[in-house]
C-alpha cells in the first residue's frame, strides 16, 4: 500500500471499533486525533470509496434518517491486518523518536 496518510489511518482505526456510519467515523477521527483531523464529507467518502475498492473496508447497509442517506461501513479482515501492521510501524517510529529525542521513560 505504501505510506498511509493520517486520515486514511484514522478512518481504519475508527472502523476497528466495529460498524460505523459516515458521521460516526468523522467523530471518531476527530476524537482519535485530539481535534487535529476534521474530515469533510468529500474527503471521507472519497477515502471510503477507495478503501472499499481496495478491499480494506466493506459497505454493509444504508438507511434513510431524516431524509438523508446514512451508509454504514466495516473493516474487512484485510483492512484489520493492514491497520494493525500500520499501528505497529507507527509505534516503532514513536518509540525510536522518543529515544532519539531523550523523551523515553519520562526523561526530558
């Protein structure tokens, strides 16, 4: 897959909690990123369409709520494997960076 962009990573992590609809994903991403990543509808659904095409996410159902279409998504087995591997990679980078910067173990 190459280098995974942060919004894509956070979408996959959000779906790690289970089935979500678009608005729920945007709220999870906002929470996971401490408010740094705010996904607009175009960005979110563009990423979801790409992730569905790549087999990492599946669309499960759709319903109309208050006249608006709400689509639901889940992580596939492949998507779960990819996001877990990416998380391990990011943890390794953070650990190495913390050591390099003298932040490991609370040292400043």
